[in-house]
């Protein structure tokens, strides 16, 4: 298990990659963002985008999924997070895109009121052409290493 004390400013976490297909884009948008350029091929073709694109919220969900997978692979003691300070959708995600990303630790500080640390991450996701499609910055909460009782392991 990795704890707050193991995380350093400047670390870069590989988020892996993920394919995005049209059925997934349409399914997500139908439920959560039913605008025509997300769900209707003909309407999307005549739109500003020239075809179906993923909702920015879908892109954010994919970004979060990639980040959560990285946290799990690293065995980090994540306690969730209080929110995102900044999120930008920069290039539309399209059917067939293969997304990959990275998170960079930009700040760490111990909580002043709880036994945890706060880690600010800048997360960036790119498509198969290395165009940055989205970025977010937010704070995550990570558990501190448990203290060893006096006399144990001495």
C-alpha cells in the first residue's frame, strides 16, 4: 500500500489507455447529455462538429476512470476527493479514438484537521494523435501511513 507520505510533487502517473466507440458515446449521451451531435448521426454530420462526438461529461467520466484505475494499480490509499477546481474539454472525442493520459502531482500538504494528506493532481488525456482532449485539476485525499505502536517491531 502507498500512503500520502509516499507521494511526491513532480510524480507522473501513467493512466493507461482506453478505446471509445460510437455505441458507448450514444448510450452515455442518451442518458445524460442528449444533444443531437452526441446521439443523432445525421444531425451530428451537419453540425459544427461534422459527426458524432462524446459529451464532455462522458470524456470527464473516462478521464476519472483512467485516474481511478491508476490509483488502484499503484495501490494508493485513496480516500476520495472534495472536488475538481478546473476542467476543460479541448478537442472533441470521436468514435474510434484511443485515449491515454497522465496525472502529475503538483502539490501535497497534510490536512490540518484530519489524519490524511491532500494531493493536487493535473490530469491530462490525449487521443491517438497525441492531441490533448481534456484536462482537469483537483484535490484528492490520501490516507497517512498507520503509526506503529510503541514497542512493536522494535
